[in-house]
C-alpha cells in the first residue's frame, strides 16, 4: 500500500508551488518532508489530502486516484493535522474533538484517554478562543488522531508543543499501523531521529529522498539549507548533531 | 451528545417553544376590536370572524415565519462565512430581494413579488459567491465588502424605481420598504410559512455539516465535507428564505444578527440546538415587535422594521464594542 505522487504540479495564483514531483510514501514508515521555508512542504501535504487541486499529474492513494475517492471515505482513511487553525466559531473543545467522530462524545472521551499524552480532557470545558498556541496544537492533533485513521498527515506536528508532549507524540507515531505517517518538519534533528525516510524539497522541487543517513549530507545542508555544517551521527538519541553551523 | 447536554438541549428548546406559543397567542388576542371564541370557531360569518381569520391570524403566521426565517438565515450565514457580521441585510441579499419586490409592486403586479424577490436574492448571492472566489480561494473579506457595495447600488436602484413609480403607489411602497405586516394576503403568507418551514427542516438535518463548515474550510475538507459545494447549497436555501420574507414584510433588519447572537449565549455555537432556538427566538421577537407596532399608537402603525432596528442596532454596537465576535 502506498501514497503516490506522479508528476504532480500545483500552481497557486499563477506561481508553481510544486513542480513535477514523483514520489511514493510507503506504508509502515514514518516519512518526513523537509526543506527550507517556502519550499513547498505544506503545499505537498495539502495536495496529498486533496485540499489543493493538482494542475498536472495525479495523486494516488491505495491504487485509487485521490479525486475518485468519496470525500467521507477519504476522511476516514486520512488523519490530518493542518499547520494553523483557521478563524472559526468559538466551539467548546469537547464538541470540536467529537466532530471527526460525527459528534459522538462518549467515543471521543475513550479515544482521548488512549491519546493520554495530549491531555485533552483538561481542555474539554474551554472554548477555542481561550486556548494558547500549544493547547490549540494539542486539539488539532487530537482531531487528527481521533479516528485511528491508517494514514496520518501532520504538518509541523511538534510546533508549539512542550518537549515532553512533542517527544511523546513522536514516539506514539512509531507504533505500527496499517498505512503510513507523513510529517512536514523544519527541524532536521527531529526528522533524522524519528523518520525512516525523508523527502527534501527546495522551491517546490524534489531534491533528494531516502533514509536520513543517506540524504542528510554536508553538501545537501549547504546547497538546500544554506548551512555550512559538520554532521555527527550517533547511535544514541538524538542521532544527528549538526555542528559548527555557519550561515552562508 | 451526552446526558447533560441533551437535557440542556431539551430545556432550551422547550423554553423557546413556550415563549413562541405565548407570543403567538398574544398576537392573536391583542388588537383593536373585540373578538370572542364564538367569532373564531362559530359557524356564522361575523365581522370578528373575518378580522380573525383574514387579518390577525395570517399576520401572526407571517410575523412568525419572517422572524424565524431571518434569524435562521442569519445564523447559517454567520457560521458558513465564519463572520459574526454576516447577515442577509449586510450582504445586500435583502436589498436585492427588495429591488425585485419593489419592481413587481411598482409595475402593479403585487402577486409576482415573491417570484421577483426570490430570483433577485438568488442572483445577488450567486454574484457575491463569484466575487468571493479569488483564484479559487473563498474570501469572506471580499464577500462582505462586495455585499456593502451591492447594498448601496441596489438601494439606489430601489430609490429610482420608487421615484419613477406611479405616485399613488409611492406611499405604500415606502411603508413596505420600512418593513411591516400590513399588506398581507393569505395565500402568499401560507407559501412563505411553508417554504420557511421546509428550509428549516432541511437545515436541521444538516446540523452536523454546518458545525463542520463553521470550523473552517480546510478543517471541513479534512473532515470529508467539500465546503464550496455545501456553501452554495446553503446560499440557495438562504436566498429562498430571504426572498420570501422580504416580499412578505419588506426590510425587517437586525433580526438575523440579534437573535443568533443572543441564542449562542445560551446554547453555544453548535447548530443542533442553535437552529431551532433561532427559529423560535426570531419568531417570538418579530411577533412581539409587530404586536407592539400595531397597538401602541393604534389605529396607526409603526413599521416593524424601524422597531427592530431601534432594538437591534444599539445591541449590535454594544457587541462590537465588547469585541466578542461570537
């Protein structure tokens, strides 16, 4: 089973945000999408969950083109955490968390207990406007993980989270599942430690892909991330150290 | 829905139903001329009987349908556009409906005003919908600004039609524009009430989709709802309600903002309770306003639209000042 991009080009407001990307995300792996700011990480994820329409090429989930999926069915296969919250009505948190489950509050509470590292039950009685950035992120993640969807697409999942919550999340994502996990990450150390596979983007183009140890080289850091750096790999976490950084 | 919130849902809806029933009965009982039980249900036709069945009863039904419909549409537009200011009047939809209705009246075809106003309301929403999409992305900001421009343009058009109309019709037109229930006929009231009811039932069935849409377009998409398609369906339903209510009662403003805002204070933002509460609340408010408007300086009448504006505008400014969007 896989999630395939075949020659995908996406334009927004006349500008190419992704150009002819061919890539496959395999099930059973945690895959990271990395790249500098504006390289197209979020656009790539949005294309995968169908929020951005493809101008050329196609997106194929489990051997079926994305546009041929019934929206409800697709929503049950994908657990998605977008990067930012949109302006919305001031829902109470328990109501928001129950939305992916069709408003079923009792199932929502069972699932929240399973996702204990997000401590969602402490937020139930509050409303969206009363939350901090980190609390909002916990709610977004809660919504994405609520249905136990086989594929997870999380855009910068550990943004705004405190370290303990972030690491618990990354450990949770390592558990075996039917589909795969796709993460957009800006922190290479996290990406190297927790992802089995990386896709590197620059200006909407695929630059490199493969296991972190093969992909993250001093040359790549220099050409893609504008970093003059030494890299030190270790068997102990965090696995990768970027040393002696000079911005060039 | 858990036990607590289900109980609360039932309590609020019961309270709404009781308030509505009381306001409806009050509207039937209060007024010039004595009407007894024998007039209402008796076999022989009396002046009282005619007054009750031809005037007071249809008028109460119309006030309830118009108020309930406007509050419902206000709530739905605010959620689907995620803007607390969204309201049929602010978006220019009511102005469009008014142009249609005024045109029909000025041409001396009062029976056609429903068709005219529904069609022009729909055209207006379709136009706004088109303006709101900038390069495929829905922009609430664009929509509201376009609404303001459209309102001015259409108000000017209405003014021109009134000026050019037969002078004998001008006074009636102006009074109708201010909003009121004094020129009703039974058939059109029935049509209005039935269609508002149908739209209300449909919206109630879609309450979970409305919740999803209120969370944002991208979130709705992620949860399996295609926001643009659903919003267009909502626009169509809203145009029908606004067209019918404006053709029935002219420009009754602020019900669409006032009632949903107050209702949310009691039931929060989820639509399962919000929609019926708006329906009851809008109907109650409009029934009370109309009863007051036709009795306080009887035999003359205050246009109901002026009354709701006097009540609604300060409340609205107060909400704005507190900066509490929803």
